[in-house]
């Protein structure tokens, strides 16, 4: 992990086309602005994790989904 110190209105470059700018520092919060091409997805980490989980669930085969949707019914011997 690269660790940098920046002040308000200072930026860092990621590659040739992504600019991350510190907009404001207030207490323990930092506001940042990200300028990136539309082809680059930019998400907060927790949103990205949720999207990944949803994509994995959607990629499951219909057989996996059908098995997960049907609750197991106890047999008469189990009751």
C-alpha cells in the first residue's frame, strides 16, 4: 500500500486518467473528489463488496438457486 500525505486541494494521479483530490479535512473525516473516465467504475469499498456478492449470487446455476430456494421437509422418522 502506498501511503501519501496530502492537504486540501492537493491531488494524486492514478495512472494517466484518474485524479483523486482532497477537497476538505474536517476532524476525522476527509472529503475527496475522484475524476475518472466513465469507463472506470468508482465505488465505496462496502458498495463494491455488495456488488461482488450480488454478482456471485447471480452467476450461480439455476440448479443451485432451485436447491437453495426449496426448504428441506423433515421425514416422518425425523419428527
